[in-house]
C-alpha cells in the first residue's frame, strides 16, 4: 500500500494490448498501477497518460523471464493488492511435426515461467496486504487444443494449471487466484507477433469476424473480477466474442 492507503496493482506486459488497457482501467478504478514490460518507452508514455488523467501510475522496465531482475523489483513492495500476470504471447502456428523448439521454449518461458517468477516473488507482499489478488491471463487455448497451436496451447495450459494449483495450495490465506481465459481478441500486436510481422497472415485470423473482442473488453473483465468483494473468488472467467463458439468454430461473414 502507499502511504495514503491506495491499493497497488502490478501489471506485466503493460506496454500494449490487454496489459495497457488493464492498467488504464485499474487506475480509473482507484488503484495505483505499476506498469512493467521490456519496452521502457512504451510504459513510461502510458504512465504519463494515466497520471495526466488524474490517476496514479509508475513505469518499471522489467523482463519477467529474468528471475534476478524480478526479485529485485519485488523488494520495492511491502504489501501489494493485485498482480496481473499478463505478459505472454504466441510464436508461430506450425504443426507439431515441424514446429520450432525454440519457439516452444520462448513461449513457455514468458507464459509460464514469467508468471511463476512474478507470483513467487510477490506472493509475500500480496499475503501481507490482507486482501491480495493474483490474476493469471491464460487463454481459451489453454482449455482446448487446435491444429497449429500446440506450442501456445501447451504454454497456456501450463499457466492455467499453475493458477489452479496455486489456488489449492494457498487456500486459507488472504489471497485469491483468478484465471481469465480470453478467446479471439484483436489487438495491434498479438497476431502480427505470432506471424513474425506478416500482416497479411495476421489479418486472416480476424477475416470476416464482425466483432472480435478488444483489449478493453478483456480489461473490463479483469477489473470487474479484481473489484469483487474480498470473499468472492472468480476462479475462471472464459470470455469470447459472440461470433466464436469454440477455438475451431467461428462465424465469418465473407
């Protein structure tokens, strides 16, 4: 907590997309937000925007896969209200037979080990707050597989299992564990990063889908879950656009 008693929320991967939208919405909900990401210029600009809007934000450049850096970051907090483990992403869409093991490793490191590092390092401060919340951004990919997605599915399944197991292990402590599993979300970077800058391939992901989810849609669910009364735990919230019935069933108006 700050000296004035304002609850603090740490958001990883806050430089764009869902992370940035979550930072804006949690700040508007009354949290002092601490923005972390590797791209220092992006989070500093976002922090300035949030502060200019009359809210409270601080930027801290951080790579969640660097455990030493995460441990150093965690020393700044005596207590912490919310940790949003949002940093993640997908690389490639190759079948298992030809997938690049390096892509799989990188996805596991950021989606799973990054979440593990941040949660382990900040769990004492979350517990000390007397009312802590750990949010894990998984994906519907972590709940149902699809062709060409095995590496990402495996990583997000790891994040999902981490959340489920942590909830079992810390029951009885003043910390709740929330999993948010978005389906099709159209952001500026997710699909483009997955296809290594190929904007044509990225565009095809959303082709014909009238209204995929936005980053703000997902941020709204995160903020809602975090602002429930302390005794209320949203174990799992799956959110998809109306046009998406499953990972493999999407209505497209072509």
